[in-house]
């Protein structure tokens, strides 16, 4: 188990080298706590470009349950033309059934203009297991079922037909962990796999990781990465989107 924890921590330290992921403080006192993050860049002259990223994280926890809300948005322009427009929002509720087993339900929304995705809605639920639960490290495994509804900006070819929307049932498999690396440095990551039950062999995957370094009691310097993979993205589109940013976040404790 010690070797697994070491590998996970090393992977985070190497992989979180680029999403300014805000990390809310988690305390089991039943109070809402939140963090908001911002990253931006702008250039003019020979190169005219701009980038803005926003993200947020909110958590309310007790010894028996946890409610979480999260989201991120990114917009970029280069030479007066939009080059990125992404939005992800979601929430999840966890209820402990005993010391290790918990049930969960979640709802997620996603939009990505350059992937032809007008709106993706995903409802999910299932069971999870607290594999490790300590002050410096938590690691959960979870799995269940979900239903995804996609709406597209332009009709795309799916299952031999041109469609503007598509819905399907799926499995939901995932893991997530939080790491207190030192008194001022923390990390978190989450991996979710969504195999399509309607068309076997097709799947989506999302991995988000973030590293936060405290500059004061309320402000953090954040770096991170978000990867989104779709095995069948549609004709002419890439299978994987990567979002890398750096920035600062403010905690509301």
C-alpha cells in the first residue's frame, strides 16, 4: 500500500505541471467552504492573443455525508479569432453507509464549442469505497451507472445517421485522491471513465489534477492539468483535449 501511495504522489507531482484548480478546504463541521481561481494572459504587438480561465470548488462535509460543487471555464482568442471555448459544471452528493462504503449521486454539464458539443448532460449514481482515509491522504474508488445526453452545434454522423442529439446509458468507473504534501502544499486528482453501454468499445475519460501552494491563509498559487478523451469525437476532430493553466485562487473559509 505504501508503494501505491508513493507512485500516486509522484504521478501528481509530475502531472500537475500546468489547470489553476481551486481547492476548497474540507472540514467535517457541516459548513460550506469554497475557493475561486483565476488565470489570465494577454499579448499585443506582433502577437495579439488573450486567455482567461475561471474555476471554482465548494464543499460541505460532515462525518456522514459530503456535498460538492465544481466548475471551470476557459476562453481564448488569437489574432481576433476565438481559439478555445470550454465550460464544465457539476455537483455530487456522497452518503456514508458505513466506515468505508458510501453511495453517491451526481449531475454534470459540459460545453465545448470546438468539439461541436453544445451541451452534454450526465446523470450518475453508484457506490464507492474509502480505500485510504487519513489527515494527509484520502483515496476513494467508485463505480456505478449513468445516462448521458449530448446536443451538438452542427449535425454529426452517429450510428450511420446524421444527428443533432444523442443519448446513451453508460458505466461510471473512477478514483479520486487528496494529498497533503506539506503544511503549505496540497494536491488532488480525479479520474473518471465512462464506457458506452449502447456502443461497446466506445468510451470517454476525464482526468483532472491540481497542485496548490499557500501564499497566505486565503490565497494559493495553483497549477494543474485537465485531460478529456473521447474515443469517437466525430469526423475531423481530435480524440483528446488538454487544458493547462496557472493562476491564483482565493479561499472562503
